[in-house]
C-alpha cells in the first residue's frame, strides 16, 4: 500500500509540476509573442513570416490551454476560446508548413511534424474533418506514385496514418519501432468492432499517461504540453472517426479522460479571432496560396451549418 500511495503521489506531484511550468511559460512568453505578432500585423515587412507564424501558433496554444485550465477557477472548459485558439494555432502551423525548408532536415528533432499531427488530431476530435483534410493534404500529402518517401514514426505516424485512411488522402507510410507496436495495431484496427478495438483503446489510454512528460535533451515525449495532456486528442480523434458522439462506457472512467475537457463535444463552425483574421490577411498578401486555409474554414463552417439545419 505504501508503494502504491507513493507512486500515486509521485504522479500527482509530477502533474502539478507540469501545470505550474505551463502557467509560468504562458506568463513569460505571452508578452514576447504578442509583441512579435503585433509588429508583424503593423509592418509585415519588419518580421519574417515564419517568426510571426510561430508567435501566432504559440499564442493559439496559450489560448487553448487557458480555455481548459479549470484549475484557475473555471468549472468547465471555455469551448469558444478553445476553438479560437485551435484556429490560431492551425493558421500559424500552416504558414510554418509553407516554410518547411527553414526548419526541416535530417538533423532536426521533428517537433514541428509532431505539432502538425497533434493539430490534425485536434481538428478531427472537434469534428472539423474538412479542415483536417486540407491540413493533412497540405502538410503531409504525397503522390501515390512517388517512391522513396521517408516514413513517419511514433504518434505522428499513427495520427497521420489513421487520418489519411479515414479522409482518403495519400500520406507517408508509418514505421513503428518495437516499443510502439501498439500504435501499429491501432493503425491497422481502428475501424474494427468494439470487441477488438476497446482493449487497444484502453492500452492507448495507458500509453497516453506514460507519455505526458516535458521533453528533455535525451527524450521526446508525445505530449509535452498540458493541452494534449488534459485532452488525449489521439483517443478523441479515433472515437470521432469511428462515429462516436459521446464517450463509450468502457473508456469513460479511465484516468486519461479525467479532465473535463476530455469529451466529445458537439461540432460547431470554426471561428477566427481578430488577430488571427489579421494574420491570415497579411500572409495571404505575401503568399496568395495561403488563402486555401480560409477556403477550407469556410467549407467546414458551411458543412456544419448545413448538417445542423
């Protein structure tokens, strides 16, 4: 009993440390990112697009975190604020993806690919399949006839593989290490019946809890930010793609889904904050092809409104 209590207390203390670190980072970085984005919006020529995009991405992440940080006094997640933050982070990510040559390479840690896949999972978890399809094609899409494409690994490989299968988009192949065999089983069986899928989902929930750590110089964990630690987007994505509209009873009591934001909410149209709309307008002037994102958002909104009518 003493060992069990010690392990539970250790896990709780680690979780609190992560949350405190996230809040401290939010307070420290918000001003810097706001200044960077503000300068770009006022004088786009003074700030490189990738730098402004990174600022908007992280401001969106901070908005998402504060929307679900029920420890600050709120009793439940602020879903409108979360949606605003998701659109901001997606808008920033899309601009970063268009400058992939500046951050991608064999010697990089591929953190942006991980962030991109998590944004896709979040959009699918929210029921934004049209936006997710646009992002998946733009960020990971490949030609079926192209050979020699590098494989995706780990959680990125599982998310992108499942999304590509569900949305009928050709994406790079996934290659899982022995320690990530579960992710390969999920990719192969995500459409199986509950009898086959439920034990895999429960194992994925267990894996989620083990992967909620801050990255170190030696290790990259799947979920190093409290947004995904609180909202297991990979699980929510899978359930949504399987047609679930509420949490299955066989998974609802798992500790990985204990946070109030770890739910399947009713889909609503994506909305832009003023700073996001201004950013998209500025970048679209510099990169006309960037307008595809606003077209995808408009299509997504129309689909949700039509379905609700």
